[in-house]
């Protein structure tokens, strides 16, 4: 359950950056990554992202737990890729139909680095931004307020649901149900007695929340006021201008063939 | 937006996210089989296509951003398509008496789109721009997509079957659930 909210309360420079700057940066980084093919550029960017992650003050345990699925996918990608991409010389291994060549392995490595860079970008956003600030950032960027409050509700209720599912699992286990043993079919089937009460609780939560929002006059006044608002500083504006310019320059120069990186 | 809709979007998204988070390891690349699709299909069957699309896309993307952020763009599109198509099929055949058959067809259509989206993302989008060499075949990057393909089918079919059974049971226990549909 701890993984769901990975925000680390610290006082790093990145924690103080406006959430809109971090959201825009993460989205642009994801887009730009798909245009970079040069291994040296990718490696430099990857190292730079690791410095940024380190500057957030996150401990190694949180960091590594956030990356295990990324690492797992990268390893499988590196193994599977040469089965279909056997172009280039030299051949590094000759195992019947599995003949990984150096260029093919380097291409797989480039994709693995891409996904690590993308993961680092989004990880920085989540490590340094509170849920509330994140939602305010999206609303300020144009997300309709109704969807913003829905997202807040979702992030608020997510740990509750995970706790409820754990409780139901324990209650069913005390009745003899084993939801974490057996083969795939058995485990999936044994989750049904856990899922039914979970959906029933969700349905009741919708009814209760709907009445609570209605009784507080939700939607009666379309003009919204905020107790705590977020404001861009001059440094935030400069950062956005720089990031957007660099990203646009990188994509345009790559598409037009001006630069090869 | 009405308070009821806000509550449906909020709780529905949390439910999809929670069920995407719980799971067990089988898939070699994404790491785990999850029950997120059960919630997406359930919302599509009982509430509507917009709610299924938005709750599915946002709920699953929240978890992907934490566990596997490189899949987030694909998840956003795949789950939105899945929920929207399954929900639309239910609306198209809402008068039909053969609810189980319609729901099965709906999850098959939605699930197929989800599988196709992930397949294209892993095959074409992830290695984008890496095939500038004309000697490299268009199929060179298909390996990771093929490795994941059977597990995505398993995910969609198992969750679809569970969702059909679950919806039947919950509709019987809570007839008021019909009020959630517009």
C-alpha cells in the first residue's frame, strides 16, 4: 500500500517547483525520448535524470522499489529483441535461431534507456509533488474542475480500497479461502469472493458520496474559490520557457533531419 | 456535472486503480496479472461508456505511473478504448434479453482493442525512430510485443469472464445499481 503514495516530504529545490512545470517537463521528456536514438545522448540524459532523482533526497529503498518493474521489462526486452532483429555485424552469439548482433543489442539498449529516462521523469514528479498539488496543477493546466475533484476523490479513496481489499482477503482467509496460492485459474477464481464485497462497498460509497456532495451544494455556484492556490514564480516561468524551447528544438531538428542524435 | 457523476468518476477511478494494483505475477514483461479490467468492464456494463472510458484510463494510468511509467501513454489510450467500446456495445444492445451474450461480445470487442493498442505500442512506438537503416525489417521490433501478447489475451478474457459473472450477482443483490445509468 505504501507504494501508492510515493511522495517524499523533503525540502529539495525540485519540491519547491510549481507542479505545472513538473507535469509539462514529464510529458515533454516522454515525447522527446521517442526521438532520441543516439546512445551517448540517451546515456547522458539518463545520468542527468539520476542526478535529479538523487537531488530530491529520496532513499535508495524507495528508489529501487519504484524501478523493479522497469528493470524487469528492460531485461526481457534485451533478451527478446535479437530474436527478430538480426541485422548488422558482428554476431555476438550463435545459438541456432538466436543470433544477437552488436547493432541489434545496442538498439535494444537504446529502448531500455528510453524507458528508464521516462520512468525517472515521472518518478521525480510523483516523488516531489503532493497529490493535492498535482491535481491543482492539472486543473490550472485546463483540466475541468469536476474531473479535478473526481481525481482528488480517486486518490483519496485508493488507499481506503486497498485497505478494504486486504481486510476482505483476511476475512475470507479466516473462512478457509486461499487467494494467494495455487495456479493462475485457482487464484483468479478465489479472488471472486474478495471482489464481490469490494464492488458492493464501492457501490455504497458512490451513494454516500453523491448524497454528501449534494447536501453541501456541490455545483450550485460554478465560480470556484480556493483555500490554498498555486502560483508560478519568475523562475518557474523561465524554467517552462526553457524546457518547451529545448524540447521543440530537439523534435523539430530531428524531424527535419538538421541534427542526428 | 451532477454530484452523482462526480462520485461515480471518483470512486470508479479509485476502484479501477485499486484492482489494477492488486494482482499476482505471471506476465513476463509487465510483471503481474491484475483485476483492473474487471472494474472497467463492470462500469461499462452497469454505468456507461464515458464512465468506463474515463475511470479505466485514469485509474490504470495512476498505477502505471507508479509501477511502469513507460507504459502510461499506452495504458491511457488502451483502457479508454476498452471501456468506451465495451460500454457502447452495451448501449447498442440495451434492449436485448440475452444480456450475458451481449456482455461477452462487449468485453471481447473492448479487450481486443486493448490488446491491439499494447501490441502496436510495444512494436512500433517504443522503438520509434530506431529503424532509420533501410536494411532493418519493419518486423524487427515485434519481439517484446509478441512476448506479451498471450498474457494480455489472458488478462482480457479472465477479467471479462469474472466481470460478466460479478455483474450478474451484484445486479441481483443491488437492483438500485441500475440508477447509476443515465
